[in-house]
C-alpha cells in the first residue's frame, strides 16, 4: 500500500471502491421476480462471466418489459438462448417439438445425430469426442485425440490388441475359391482399391498392414455393389472384410435422408419426417452379446473422427441405456442381436427403411440358436428395402449347405467366396488329442497347466454352465487365477470376466459354447477342450480361438469313448491340418466300423462334389442355376436341400447340417 492510500485510510475517507454500492442480496426463490436494475437505477455491470447479463436475476431473466442489455449497454429484445442457437449448451434443442428441428435433421440424416452449429470443420462437439459431421455434401472430420486413440487402438505393445504372428506371410499360400458372375479382381494392399483416405488412416492406426485373404477378395466385391457369401478360417479378419468397404461407401456418400411419411388432416395430405426413430444405414446381425460387442469395438476404431456413429444393442442388459445411447447422438451403423432388434422395432424406436447394407455374421450359429424366425421377420416382414435395393453380406467360418439354400432368400446374384478349407482349423495351431477318462480330467488339466510355458492366455471349454463355475473354483483352489463365463452370468459379470481375461488378471478362463463363436481375444495361446462337443463345427470354432492372424497356437482335447461319435470327423480334421493322429484314435474308429459303413456322416469337401458353391453343383447336374432372390410363385419347401434319408443306403445323400472340409 502506498503512502497516500495509507493516509486516506487513517483519516476514514472512503476510497473509490468504497463509493460503489454493493449488490443487494436476493434469496433464490425471489430472484426471478426481483428488480433488474441496481440500487442506483442503472443497469448492472456486465462481465465476461455473467451468462445472463444480470447478476441479480437467474439465467435469461427478462427485464424492462422484455428487453435486455447487450454488451454495449444497449436495450435489445429478449430472446431465449435456445432460440438464438438452435441447440442449447445443455444438449437440448431450440425446437421443443421432438427436440430436433427439421433442417438440422435433414443435414444429418438420422435421428439425434443432427448437425450442431457449435461444431466446426475438423472439430467434434463437446459431448462426443472424436466425432465429425456431414454438412452440405462435405464430410468434416474431427480433430485427433491422443486419449481417444490410445483407448481405441491401444499402444504398439498392448497385450489386449491383436498383432500379426510369424506365420502371417503363410496366408498368401491359402487357396481361394470365388464363384459367381463377374468376380472382381482381388487386391494386394489397403490403398490399392479406392477406399476413403481417412478410412485408410484409421486402418493404419489399427496397425493393419496387409489384407488377409478374405479381405483381399471381400473388399473389392462389396465395393462393386455385389452381394456376398464368404467362408473363411477363424481368425482370418472377416470383420474388417465387411466393415471397411461399407464404411468407405458411407464416408463417400454421406448419410441417408430419412423417409418422408405421408399424413392426412382434413382431407389434406402432408409429409413430415418421423424423428422419433433411428434410421441406420448399415445393420449387422450377430448371434451373441460378446460378438456384437466385439464388432462394435472394431466399428468404433474405423469410424474414428468421422460422422458415422455406431451403436450396439443386445439382450441381457438394460434396454433404457441402449435407447439413450441411440437418442443421444443418432445411429448410422447398428450392431444387434436378432431378439433385441425385434424388441426395438416393436417399440417403434428403430426403422430399417434406410438400410443400404445388411450383414449376417455367424449366420449358421444364429440358425442353430433358433433365431431364424426373428431373422426372417427382420429381413422379410419389416420395412427393410427389398433384396434388389440393398447389399446383403453373409460371413461365417462355416456355411452348411442348408445355410446356402437359405441365402437364396436374402441374397441377389451373389458371389460365393471360400478362403482356405471352409470350416477347417488353421495349420498355425498345434493340436494334441489326449485320451482321458472323465474322472481323471481335473488332475490331467492341472498337470498341463503346470507344465504350460506358452506365456499367454488359456481358454478351457466345458459343456455345462455348472461345470464352468465348478472348474473355475477348482483351479482357484489350486492357485491358478481363473474366471468363468456362461449364459447364466449377467452382462456385467460377463464383461468383467472378459476384461480380467484380456488383461491377464485371470489368464485362465473356463467357458461354455457362448464364447466359442466369433470372439477375437488376442494373445490366446492355448485352447483346452475339457469336454468335447457333439458337433465337429463347434470344435473347429473352439480351436479357432487361438492361432489367429498368423500367430502360433496350441490346442488340447480330452477324448474318451463317450466322444466316439465325432471320432471319424476329428481324424479328417487333423489330417487336413497336417497334425499327428494318435494310433489309439484310429483303433477306436476301426472298432466302431466307421469306414465304409454307409454311416450318416458329413461331406467335409474332401470327397464327393468338388464345388463348395451348391449353385455350381446343381448346374453341373442339369438343375436350374439359381441367381438369388426368392421366386414368390413357388413354395418355400421347393427350395429345401436334399436331406439325407437314414433309411436309404444312398451314401451320397446330404445331411441337414453339411459343411465342407
């Protein structure tokens, strides 16, 4: 304090600051009715932090007969903030009808994901980091976010991220069969087709360097606007095989406009947008919660910084949270299980009228789980465009012949793609079959785990939910950190178990078949079939949890005479994968007189018809070469496959469940 000020204080003379009257305190419940001027009859000073331009009132308080003072101390008409900006800072909208204005909806193309005026080129909004937007036929990408990139793509040495193995180069030697009309030329690099450049940038962030065989063929096929049925080995990159071309088209073409709905009032027809529904452009159906979550995670990676917003819906969890996620920012790509999607359709919260891309992942598994009625309702009896007006893609590691006959109802003049031996296990997996009686399985398992030096995760498959929990507890009692997952677990418990397994906190997971199909858990080094399934295709999928993207994996199966029903197919599978076959297993087959008995077995492609595409097989037998799409003038039974008649001696017949290898 200087000398002059000190003397003023000593003489009790008011300073300049003390001449200014203090603001009168107004209780909160009276602030809206309080006077809007200060004690001296002048407007209160307006500071930079005074949002409502009135310290004595609440936000947007009216004063002086619906006038307010602007920053230049001039009276201007009062206008609420939500009318000024169209969308308030609180996340709502100025248009209180359905909370979205029609003009904003037109620019975005899907409910909730409207163009926000607070966004700018290259920047996302404050609510969803890393999200761009589409405006005036231009795609504006958000700024990069280091935090979000680590969350989505991980670090180079992150054990939770998949990395190519030492045998990845061997994928180039895998045989590929593509049948159909005018099959496009396959690609060698992600940059060789006209993929969107920003999508290629996300592919590089995901550390994808070379397309896998299924990606080399599926990307140009989908980009040529062709329907596709693709079969490939497990762990071969099927998910990116359909996501990349779909997202590239969406990045280039922008969102679809919502359909106009006709209404009538007083005999006058008018049109309006139905903004109470989400109108996704792409729909991906998968059989399980885990698989839908996995596909959703991959979609988030490739849509980073773009306008495309993916959403996921599945049963077993709160539907309200999933609806809020859709309402919060819209939905362009919907990943769903069939049952939950039907529920949302019945609630009038999802419309399929804008679907341009339909993907059925693990289609055979969905039929095995009894989802065919829901799938047929979604595809045929809702507002989804006809087969000629959309692209339909079917991906799976196995495609039984009955699935191929089903495909004719959903696909139009499709290309059949077979990469490697459809349904076969990878040669990157070292398989071992051990003869173990049921009462000895636990002790043998402890010996294997104690001697295991692979250094990765171990996945153990059992047949019952009770055994999954019991075996997990047994391993924990013997100092092996283990967890379990099965259908009776809540969604939160399943997610916690998968997280503990992925991060290595519980490097051993005991699972039922719920985790056998489609899950991509990196760094799984050893798969143990504690209980063998009754279906050889299920065994293939279990083994396929390891040895992914060229990495070496190990698979051990406990076999006894209770499993002799799959012995012959198991031997054929081992031969195709060039694995050692125990002599005792061949003896069991001979004892059961499997060879040459005319037994009702599957045609795994090593014999019989040489074509895996049933259309070519039928054509070679002077049958109609079906080009896809259902003939509505014929009954569905006319398309039934030639089921094998067990009462007949015709060993060339076909089973209901047929796959090739």
